[in-house]
């Protein structure tokens, strides 16, 4: 992945360049400036998972949110595929704020590039840039609220508007 967005990009480990513009499409970065996103990048970890590789296993503790930069993953519970997520999607948001065993297994379907942020690194952002931290937490609350609303609608058999 190279920095093909505005502002060039920030080098991460393995010589990877990530442009802030790439991350602005993820809900967790909504309302953040390119400068604020650039400030978060050093706290994040880039990793590639091969097709078939398990990223997170049901019942295991997780402390990070993953952003899919390229590729596709499946969300499985009890050997049933619940969802497929791809570039532009994220997973692990709940575990970022409450470190608990995850409720489903996430497995790469294709070679998948991710960027992740751990609970510990989010706390470092809190100590160093409270306004960026506050916006990330607000975005996280909005995303979890959207998901809860969707589940409520599904539980009563209604349609979302």
C-alpha cells in the first residue's frame, strides 16, 4: 500500500506508506484532520494476513481494532459465516474499549492488509492529544450505537430506514 492520497503519507514498519486520506473513509477517523490522523499513525501497526489465516479466535482476548486496507475476511461463529468484511471495514471495536474474549472468529479469505490500534496505544493518544482521543471515542460510540440499532431492528424483524 503506498501513499496515494493527499499529504503524501507516513511510513510505517516494513517500509509501508499510509496516506491519511486512505483512513478518512473509516468511521473511527470521521471528523479528524489529516494532521490528527498523521499523529495517530505512529501508534498503529501494519500487518498482512495470508488467505486462511485466523486473525482473531472466538473466546480469545483481543485488545485492538483492525482496519482492512486490502483483502477480505469472514466473521464466523459456531462454524457459520455471519459476515464478510472488506477494504473500508473495521472489526474489533468493542474489544478496544473493553478487553473481553471476542464473540466470533475472524479469518482472512484473501491476502489481507490491516492497520490496527491497540487499547494501550489508544491510551497513549489520550495522554498526548486529548482532542484526537475525544473524537475517536465519540466516533467509536457512534459506530457501536449504529450496530446496536441494527441488531435491535433485526431482533424485532423490522426494516432500517
